[in-house]
C-alpha cells in the first residue's frame, strides 16, 4: 500500500545514515479518510453466473495516506447484512483479498462488501456485489417454478410491480430464468426477459396498463435450454381503485369451461362428479357456481343441482345415485350476488357402472379371447392337479370381468373334470382338490365373462399327464408317399407292410436320432418302423419315447429300393414277386405284396398285386 512503501523508505534512510530516529510516523486515519475500497470488474465471484467454489476469493483495491488497522469483509446470505448468519472476515492493511475458512451455503444467493477500519471505526463499504453458489441444476432437476408475487388472483396497483419467484429444488440453482407477462385480452406481451440465477425482477419502467387482466409465468433455464412446462398466475390491475366492468363484476361473467366427464364419455361411478375451469381465476374468491345434472337436454328432468363456492371447481353430490346404462347431461354457470352468468357448453355422459353396458369399453360382445399359455399344446404334465395360466389383452377391464376356466377329458367339453370362475385380476386356475389320472390326455380353455354374458373361449389346448415319466406318447401322422414299413430301423430289416401315399398312421415311438419312427400297423398286426422323412406328424417327434431297435436278421437288400422313398444312397428290400390274382381273400390280406378289393361285401371281390 502507498503509506507502507513511504515508511519503508524512511527506515532504510535512518539505518544507512546512522540517524538517531526515523522521523515523523504517518498519522492515524480518521473515519473520513477510509473511503470505500474498489472492486475490479471481472474479479471475484461472478455476479451473473454460478460460483461452484464454496470458498471463493474476494479481491479489492484500496490506497490510503494514513495509518489504519486492516480490512473488514462481510458476506451476507440473500444480502441481509443484519442477519445472525453474517460471515465476517478481517485482514491486515497490506491485504488485497480474503478467502473464508469454511464453506458457504450451497445453492444460495449472497452479497459481499469490504471496508477499511481503524480502531473501532469502520470506513465506507464498497458497493455490494451479488453472487450465487452452486451446484447448478442438472437436466433431471427441472421443476415448475413457484410464482410468489404478484400472487394468484391479486389486484396490482402499480405500473411496474416487482416479480418474485422461487425454485422448489433447494439443492441446486438454475443457471437462469425466462419470465413473461402477457395481457389476457389482447395477448400482447407486456414484459419479456431473461436473467441469471436471481429469482426475481425489478424495474422502474412501467409495463402494465390500468384495468387489465394479465397472466405471467417463469421458466427455468438448465443446460442452456428453458423448460417447456410452466404454470401461470393471474392478476388484474387497478391503479386507482376505479376500474369499471372488470371480469369479476356481474356484467363481466363468462361461461365456465367444462372439463369432466368428457362429452360423450362413459361414467363408471355411482354418482356424478363434474369438474370445470373458469377463464378468470382472479375472480374465483368472489364467485359461486351453479351446477346441474339432468336426464334431458332441456334440464327439465333434473337429477341433482347445487351451488358451489368459487374456491371450488368440482361438484360432487354423493347422495345422487345414477342409473346404469343411462345418458345424462350437465352444465355449470358462475354466480355473483345472485346474478347467474351464461352456462357452459352442455356435455353428456353415459353411465356404465359395471363396465358392461352395450357399446361400453368392457361390453361382453367386444371382449377378446384369452391367450392360453400353460400347459402348452401337447405338453406332458407332471402334476397331479391341473394348473392352467393365460394372458389377456383386454386391459382396463380386469376389475369388471371374471375368467371361466374348464378342464375336460374330451374336445367337446362334455366330460368336464373341473371348472371354475376366477377374478379378472388373476390369470391362473389352480384347483388343488382335483386329482388327474396318469397317462391321460386332457383339454382346457378359458373365457372372460361379465354380468351380461360370456366372451369367446380361448383356443383349446391339450396336455397329457405323466406323473411317473413312464407314459408312452403318440401322435397322428400321414404317409407323404408310397412307402414300406419294416421290422426295425434299417434297410437290413425285412419289410412287414406296404403303405400308400396319404394313408394315416399313429406314431408311437422313434429311434434315438429320430430318423426312424415306430407306427401302429394299420392291419392290426402290431408295430413296424418307417423312415421319418416319409411321415408328416402333427406333433414334434422328439417328444416321442425312444424305442430299442430289434436286431437285424442280416443283409437282404438287393439295392433296388422298390416301393419306398428312403434316404439318398440307401437301398430297400424288393417287393416279393407273387401272382396275387390267384390268392383267396384271407391269403391275399395276409400277404404284404397283395391287396384285396371288396366288390359286394366282406371278402367278396378280388386280390391283386400292390
């Protein structure tokens, strides 16, 4: 500092010259000498942005020609330098900055100032400078700003009122705010601006007109983007208390805006609850609303009516019980001092108390069929009682429907094992008391029902019980071309039977690779093996039991492959050569190379080669 440099020069001169004293010392500063220190723009905590450092440095400049004790720094929350939480720091006279020893409060607004002092006298303070501590809000911390002043529905008596708001998340600060004030009637923007983290705006420039209705809103700016959602507040201006024809007067009443029940909608409650809005919220405190619900458009057959205080925008007459499947009409009007304004647009709704009225969302004629899930088609069931589950796409009707499930021994469901009705919130039928027979095929399906009827059943699914795991499984099949059926799963096994294309067979087993299948012989003489590629089956053949192959008697194949369509490169046993036309009925039917044709009755006909 300037005075300290002068003292240092005098001391050096005394020492060098060997003089007995230092000369006269600087005079102590008086209060008038301690002018306000200066703060260089662009130094210290930012006045427009957010300071993330909670122990920021506070710099200043000052020069005095008199002796003083040091500097006093004050940091005040929200600029209140009289509050108990005031942060105070002191330095020596040579200091040009100060840093607090502890953290300041995060996400807060502060002001700071500095002054020189001597003894118990503090000089003029520097101009107070604002700053904001972080952290700045992240994108997932976007909230609707709370509007504080002008308050909702207030009367403003000045042309340039201060705007004040707050942010509901105290853990962070938006980097700025956008604020708007708009004339309700003309839609003209009276005020539009954007600022930093400070939650308010003040100006001496008039921006409002007298006797007008305004609404205003604020949007926080986070990550450089203003939030889209906001909630406006309304106020009216009346600078002299003489504005005529305000919207709250009897002559200014307008129609309320109906909200619910929506026009033409279905109503599932036992009594009506109607809701509306009013275009001039500033008037609500002085208004009543007259609401009516009727069975006809002329409102001559009233069901209920009532007067609702203006602070409420809901009519909830619990004592009025509605009839089901019936159309009702409702409207509402504002009332001030006995003067009723124009009614809102009339809206209708139709009751559907059980959700099952014709044309309703859960009308039985529109109910979808459930989707069967388990047991899957053709699955083995190891449990002793049936547990069936399903899915349902008729969302929204679960509380209004019941599922009817059936388990039977036949596809026609005339031989029922068990049936039950399950609440719509559940999708499982578990009749533990019903015991199933082992190695038996059962069928199941399920349908959604209402008080007005039953919807379509799901697709039918079949499952087979197999408690022990030893039950044989079978599936239907069809031969896809003329083929031979052998005594075992190889070309070395002799031919037992000839099958024709399109002939149906019952498949009861397979070899381990699944390349050969065991079928019941259509002639009733036991079983035989056929190449898997020659049969189309209804179910997956891998679900069939694996059979042990009988030993082959030895190679008998001449390589012709006659009468079969077996894998490429393989050969088949030839069809025996015989003149079938000479055989009688019984011998013909016993010879696999022959076929008997009836012409008049059983065994009345002729025998021929296949």
